[in-house]
């Protein structure tokens, strides 16, 4: 199959390589670019634990000088993939792959009155503060990166869509999906991409695509292995 990969770099290239190894073709077209927020400052006071809800947050934290003073703290991640990307020296405890699972893990492991530092980006799919407020767990943000939408589709992607050379597309986040819908409309290829099967991490990821009338399939679990399983006959 010929698969459009819309996730940001460097993960887009990793997914493309895995597609090629599995006998597919890949067209890499990142819909977001990840930029560090170098001016970010660590909130004052001492946190009791850290939470990571994205691989990009894990990478950004590992690149910060503040990590040296935080690595001794308990670290909780949204899933195994984020745990694998945790900075050197961390001993992460991974939840089941989504925000609800992470909230449940934090409730079970942190006492009332704990102070949790959520390392995140400007746009968060998981908002831990309201979810944990009733448990007496205070959440503060350490916002280390931003995701900038692509300004346009590449000529290669537009040409491939017009020639019917895209069979499926991988979608990992609501923002990448929504950005593709917008940029496709601007490029005049909404109809062509409406003939592509859009394979999505979750119902939230699928929502912008379904709203555009594009056919979607949702992975059995929010991970790349489950997306690849959708490629099987």
C-alpha cells in the first residue's frame, strides 16, 4: 500500500522506514513541526512527581538543564512509547496509553496534597489539572515545546493525491488530522483525499477527518502497532 505519513519529524521518518520494511510505500508529509520553547522557566517550588504525556515532551525535557535536578523524582508517562523516550536516568512508570489511564495511575500512586509537574507542549491533548483537582493533587505546567502547523502541502503530496497514488494515511493526533483537512482544501484536493482510507489512533484523532466526510478506521489501541494492523487484509 501507498501510505501518507502526517506525523511530525523525526517520528515521520521512523514510521516511513517501518512501512517500507513491511513492503509498503511511504510518502512523508508532516503536518506539524515541533519547536522548543527555549525561554520556558521551571515553576518555583519543589514538585513531588513528574508527568509526561508525549514523546515530544520527553525529548524536550531531556534537552533541558533542569532535568539534572528533576531526575530523582517519580516519573509517570501516558504510555510505553513515551516511557521509552524518557530522558536518561529516568525510571518511568507507564500508563495504558491514554489520558484516562494516566489519571488513574496518578490517583493510585500520588497522595493527596502532592504537587505534580506536567511537562507538556502549548497544545495539550491531556489536561491533568482538572482531572486531579478532586483528588487534592496540584498540577503545574512546564511548557517546553510548540507544534507549528504546516503552511501548505508539498507539490509531491498534491501530485500523488491527484494521480490516485495514495491508498491510506496514518494519523496520530487531532491537530495533524485537522491540519491536513485544511491544507487539502486550500490545495483543491479534498475530493481526492476523500477517496483515501484514513487510519487513526483514536476517535478524537478521527473526528476532523470524519467531519470532512473522509472515510476513517480507528486502531484497536492508541499505538503504532495497532495502526499497522489496520493495513493487514
